[in-house]
């Protein structure tokens, strides 16, 4: 079962929900930090680093001695990652999507694929939680290839909780794809409602069932609640605005290790999600 914790905007408490939910799950659980541009899950989990591996993608390399400047590779590439100027090929790795088409279409065999490092995947362990945290290299333009490699780490784990990048662009969509449930974290404010609507539309487009966690539930107004009611989206948990919670967060503590009531709420949250996932599969 893959549960993706997502939000339409940053700062709603998405990572807080993801790591505390993982902490209350009984049995082995994989926690995947897919916010590879700014991973921060282990700031709270404080797991022990077990492994650090290079993440690579395949990019073209041209043998100019074999290239006859036919331009077929350039004409094939929709992303303009390879162009031919006066029979000399030029490569733009930042635009390459690693489809491998240019090497297959080259009539002279001048193009071969070589690995290019785009980041690292760190593996941490704490108690029953295995955290896989992606970290993209500075200057790498697209994060979905690394996110896909992080997601593969969920294989073999019965329960996986994915901490998605904020927003509704390609990185968040890549994380949500193939998940069994989307847990959308929002706030009862106009900005929270606007971005929740965007996130809900993405889950509908992907066919992923969703539920909502309302963070800082005792500020703002009732429009988020009214929207969820009209859309028949269950509100599965409310977290109050609290000085104690802010203090625990700022000190890098897990909320469920500091507050027994919150621990019970997160445990109940997980048990609410399970039947929703099972019902959707039937």
C-alpha cells in the first residue's frame, strides 16, 4: 500500500504529517522523501545513514568520427536536447529526457548512451522505519527522473509513505502516480483552499482516491470544510494550532514522541486510510 502525502502548496505541514504517520505504523514501513530538491524528512526522523548511492540517467554521447551530420537525431528529439549545426552535433543534457531515441535512430551508430549522475539516494534506518531520501545535484534541471528512482525503493515493502514535493507540477504528479491513496494536507485559509482545489483536481485526473488533513484547524474559516463536503472528500484528521507543536517542530522532534494524544490521532488516521484503500480496490 502506497500512501502519498501531498499538498497544493508548501508550508502546510506535509512532511510533519508524513513522518509522524510513519512513526505510528506498526510493522516495517518505507518512508520515501520525494521532495528531492529540498529533502528534510531525516531532520525529524534522525535515522542512521546505512547507504548512499549515486543516481544516474542515460544521456547520449556522439562519436564525431562516425557522425555524418544527417540531423535525424535532431529532428527526432522533441525536447531539442541534441541539435546539429554545420554537421557538428551539440548536446544539451539539461533538456534530455533519456528516452534513448536518438541512439536508436542514428543510421551510422554514432550515438551511444552513457550514465550521467543526477543526484544521490540516501538510506536511513530508525526502528521499524526505512527512509529513502533523494537529493538532486545542483544544476540538474528536472527532478522526476530521480523521484522515479526513489519510488522504486518502495518495492518489497508492504507499506510505503511518500512525502511528495509541494504544488501540483511535474514532481508532485510523478510522486502521486501509481499510489493507492493521496493524503492532502491543507489549512483553513483562502490560500489553503485554492491550493487544495488544485491538488484535488490532480488526484482526480490520476484516479487516486484522496482524503484531507486540516492543519491549524482552529484558524481561518469553514470554506475548506464546505468544499470537502461538496466534493465528498473525507476529512480524516484535524491538527490544532499549538505553541507546543510549533516548539516540537522547531526543535526537530517527532510530534508523536512528545504528545500521546497526537500519537493516538495519527494511529487512528492510519486506520481510517486502510479501509478507504481497500474499498477503492474492490
